[in-house]
């Protein structure tokens, strides 16, 4: 039992009308953009930079306390909550009796990161945030594994981002 496949006949079987329609559409767009350059939503990238809104989630930032130490308590909630499994934390006991443990190693592989913000939401002490920076360039893939120095003390942060919890604690204490 053989089945016959009916192929469209006539003009519908030609590919030329579809190709010509696409070329006409592309030519219209090109000429419109060529003669109306002031209306084009294009930025001259290195000179002009797009300003993202306050909810933009860019590169990660580890916040610091007022004394400059890392806010992270190595609770591992961010690493547990990360869907891409790109956060690796090594904890150690602290000599300070008020701090139970702290991270001696905190690494994020940003090539694996999906920038979902789950790490930021999971953190109970406001230790990790998604910052406004988004430009990351390197020649080697190993440069995209950020450590504590890159996350908390990079030059763009100008000494680190102080956690908002410090201000809340001072407010509760009446200072």
C-alpha cells in the first residue's frame, strides 16, 4: 500500500515569491534606517552607554561591613539555591567569638551563572548582591571565575559596597 504525497502546484510551489518578499522587506528597513538616522535606537557603544534601570541584575558583588571585612557568614544558602551550581564556598571558623564562621574561599564561575538573582534572594545577611556592572571582557576562560578579591574589592566598587544591614542595626540600636 503506497501513499501518494500531494505536492502544491502552481505559484505556491515556487520559493521565489517568499525570497523576493523577504528581500523587499529588508530593503525597506535598510532605506528607512539610512534616511532617518536620528530616529534609530542605536548607541555609539564605547562613547555612549545605555543606562539600565535600578532592577538590573549584573555582575555579583560581595558586600562588606563597616570595618571592611566580608559580610558573608558562609551559611551556604546562596550555593544551595543556585540553579547553575556556579558558587563554591569554603568555610573556616573565625577567631572572633561574635562570628561563628567566615568564607576563606568564595568563588563564582560567571560563565556558568544564569544571573537569576536566586543567590541574592537566599542570602539572609545581605552578603551578595547583583550589581549594576555588566561589562566583562577577558581573553581566557579562567578569568571568569571570580574570587573574594574580585567580588568585594575590585576597583569599580571603590573599596567595597557596605551592606544595608549595618544601617538597620544602627537604627535599631538608636545610634
